[in-house]
């Protein structure tokens, strides 16, 4: 199996943290030397290990923000 390489190009922010110190983060990540994408996933405290996540292009991220902003009150958890 081929080795997967990554580079966190820019840390954009922590979304949450669990009891073991892992953080769910939004970052710009380059996978296998490709163009960086927006990436949401869990990371160990030293960023040496990661959980499953999702990577989004600029266009997909813009659409996600648009959809979130357009949600109705009844779609909220509050």
C-alpha cells in the first residue's frame, strides 16, 4: 500500500476537543503533494495521528458555508 503524505499548510482553527486531547480542526492540508484543500478531521495533540475526515475544494467550502447560512430556524439544534 502506498504511503500517504500530508502537510498542514495552514491551521485555521479548532472546532472541538475530546477528553483524550484530540482536536477536531479546520485546516488547509496538502495530501500527497497536491493542492491544499480545506480539511475537517480529528488530530492527535502532536498532529502525528489523525482520524477520518473530509477534504473540500474552495468551491465546496463556499457552498457549505452558503448552505449553513441559509438554513431555517427549524433546522437549528436550539
